[in-house]
């Protein structure tokens, strides 16, 4: 790059406005505004081509509330730009300004592409010297940094409106956007993209899910230590652009096309009756530790954006690392809170997203090194007229704290206790039924004391992080060798069982048992009180070959193999039927927790628990692996009328004769579902249920789940 960093332009430049932040298109030009409390000079660089020298360098003179701003007449959407900032370089004081580094705008709405991993982006990944960050890196990186794209917000939404699905009716499908269609077997026109995903929406509608929770879709930076191994950050928990859709999931037809293509995806999902939930990462940025690259925040205002720490002689040199990714964003700072709130509102109001799942959300509630339910960020969300109305989901833990059940009343939470208890019970561990009873009924022990309801519990058995459902019943141990970390990464505590053989097998009996266990897990997930979330692909037994940490596998280990949809069509059909059943019977969609009381004067409690002989369950017996319960459907406001559900969960390796409670005169128990039966008979369609004969008993097979309908 052969240019001096000094003001040079023939464009008409005026003071402009300090608000809004970012690049704002106006009738006769573009307003630029960027926050930096400690900078001495801020330069806006304009480009005609992402790889060329800047055409203009504009020094932003005025500063209002620490915001540097100028209006440039004549610019239009599509203009490429970036920033260079002068200031003190003193790591001990937290100052890391470096005018040699082109910086992306924190409020940029699109980037021209990916960062190219090259030496002059790095600080010390390749150097085994932890003193490297004391010296200013004078290498210029302008050529390898993607450029920001000026965007306007116009889009034909075709009258789009949010589905506004009630929590208790939600069935969430967690999925990686690229992995859904990247495999050649997907057969889509644009594999691995926003537009490619649209082609598979009919599959999701037929499955019956009504909310898609995407793994991160904000622009990410791919760490160099992964690319050096031939791997990549596939999951995307390494955000660098908090307003920008991931560019690699676009068709790349022109710079910024990812914005319109993302909006098109949202519009089509809404048209199909599905909500869009984004997995978002506001706990850290992609710049890593003090040895990481300077891409954005570090070079703009390091002490503002990050939580800093260090010894007496270097009090602000290092980064607090609650995220495990090298740094932690400083949500105690008003500007950073405003930045995150602006980002969330942008995705809600401009991109029409319906909700957010917050990665390592307890980090966002840390103040003075401790988690606080009343932290400033949570307060800001709760009073915001836009964000207080969207769906908010917390991953309620981080590296140092586990806060399941301890988020504000307007948040739902991933319920890790549901996952762990159901897994232990499902594989036959003893002494699980007492805690299982709590999980089946919405985890009232976690959520009932502060106005929350069962749907505040996001129930899940599998998610992107860990085994798939198929692998949960196929592997005793993780098999992460492909990650090139000698199988040391990923959790060793999986509560899995391989049914007698590790991995794939041709043994018909073992394969049949595995399918039976998968159906058991699917039933428990969908019949429990709370909001169910299923991992994409579990409905047809997608495998990751035993890899329980496939974060770096952008290949067939992680991608959907659509041939398996046909191979395991029986499990897919079972899943569809189970989802449809759970959506039809509103007793399975409770807002209020069950109380064990007669709420409708029919002499039947809303929930009743039994053992095999219709006595009270042996809650504390160490070897108990059987649990039965009856739900009172009450008087439905539909054609269902009065009904009861009787559910038998048998995780024992022995069959058992179950006494069935009597019904009112004229009513009969009918078998709806038995996971031990062959496909086609395992889950009966409405009107084809099998009447019990004799009516007062049922022999439940080993390791199976039974659902009876009393009408």
C-alpha cells in the first residue's frame, strides 16, 4: 500500500451528525459516525475495489460525545469503506491504537468477504513469545481486510408480519444454516446458502417444527490456528460483525447481497409459519487475547469495548476471559450496552428476526466479577420497547458459573438439568425418577417462584454441542480424532450408551434397539412440559461418527446427508407424528405448572403419578427405572372433548405388567404409541388407536415408552 495516512479528498465533506452510528444513507450522501473515547485522530478510507488503495482519506474532525462524524456528499449504497485510527500504543494502560491496521466499522451492515488469514493480520499466533504485544506491529493490513459496504434498508417484504407463536406452542429446530444444504445429496440450486435453505422449507413444514434456531449468522473471523490445520470455525462462535450477515452463506453475486438474501430467507420462513431465532455471541469478539489480530474493537477503543486486567505493572494489558475465547466484551460500559442493544434492535426491526439465543449468557450478567440477575444489560433489555417483546433465550452458563434457573423473568433458558437427567434415565441409570418427574413437568423447582412458567424451560436432549441423538445411543466415548487434538477436546461426560457395540454396526438387534431408544428420547422431549428444542437431523438419526465437538468440521461429518432421510424414513415418520400429537393436545402445552389438584371438578387431579401397581412411585428407591403418570385433559375447547393421557416410561431392561387406572363409564383406554413396536404400529394415526383389551393392564416391553389415550 503506497499511500500516506493524511486527509486527501475532492469530495464535499461537512460536519454531519453524531447519530446514528455507522454509515447512514441520506438523499444526497452518506453520514459516517464512529465512537472512540481515547483516539487522537480518526480517518475514513473510501475504496472503489476491495483490494486497491483507498481513493479518498477523510479526516473526521469533530467529536460529539466521543463520536467522530462527517457527512460525505455524493456517496451512494454500495460504497466501500473502512477506518484507520491514531492514538497511544501502550498495552500496560490498555491502549492498542495502531494506524497501520485498517479497521472495520462496528456498525457495518455488510462486508465484501472474509478476512484472508495472512501474516499481517496476526500479532503472535505464530510466535512463541508472550512479549510480542508490547511492540507496535507496523505491518499494513489494508489489502487483506474486507471492506465495509454502505447499505440502505430498503427491501420488499411482501407484507411480512411476525408469526408471534406463543411459547407454549413452540417447537424449536436448532440447525446450522450451511450444513443443512451443503451436502451434494441436498439437491438444492445454491447449496450451503441462505437461498439454498429456502428450498428445504417444505421439509421443515412437513416435519412440524415452527421455529428455526440458527447457529451464528453474524459475520465471523476464522482463527488462523484452525486454518493452519486445514480446519475452520464451522459453528461460527467468533463474531466480528455484529450487524452483518455471514458473507460466505451468500451467493456472492455482488458486495452486500448477503443482506437481501438473509431477508429473503426470513420472509419465506415467516410465510411458512415459522419463526426465526438467531444464536448470537455478545460475550466476546473474534479478536482473541492480547496475541490476537487487530480487526475492529481493539484498534478503535480497546479500554471501552473489553474487560481488561493484569498485574500491578501491567494493570490493563490482558483480557478477562469468561468466554474461553480470549476476551470478554465490557457490558458494564454504557456505550457497549448501547452497541449490543442497537445490534439486537437492527436484527429485530430491519431484519425481522423473532428472537435470540444468547451464547454464554451469564457473561452478559457479570458485574464486578460476579453474575447478577439485575445486571445493567438485563435491565436495558427488560425496559426496551422493542426487545422486551421478542423471544429471549439464555445459555445460562459460562466458564466460571452455572446459572440455570437464575435469569430474569422475561428470559427462557436452556435447561441443562433436563438434558442430563433424561439422558441418564434413558440409558437405564438408577435413581433418576425423582428428578425426572421434575423435568417432565416443566422444572418448577427452577422456575416457579418468580412468575415464570413451564415454557421458560427450553427442554433439550441434544444440541450442536455434543453427540447427535443417533450418536448418543451408538457411542460410549467421544471420537474427535478428526479435530486434530488427539481426542482431548470435547466433553467426556456424555451420559451415552452404545447398546453393546461402539459405532456403526450391522447387527439387526442392536440397530433396532438404538431406534427404539431414539424414539424414547423423542417422546420424552415432546411430551414434557416446557419448550422443546430438537437438534436438526435427530429426526432421521443424523450421525457425526461419534464426534461430540464438531465445531471445526465444515464437511460431511457435520453436513446433512439427505440420503439418510430415506434410509431412516421410519424414524422421520415417527418424529413427525409425535410432533403433530404434541401440538394437538393442549394439556401438553401448559403455561401453569401441574399442581396435583382437581382443577375442573371431575375428581381427577391434573397430574397423578403411579408405579406399576397404581401405587405412588418409589421415588427414592435406588433401582427404580419405571415411572407412570396420568394427565387430565379436562374439557377441551375443541372436538377433543374430555380425555386423559397415560404415559409409561420404562427404562428397565425387563418387561413389566402395568395396572391402568379406570376411566369414567363409556370411556376406554386406547394405545396411541409404543416405541417397542415396529414402524407403522409404533405411533398410530388419529382414529386408528388400538383399544386396550383387557382394559385394566398393559405389558410394557424393556426400554420402551407407551402412550395411552382415554376417551
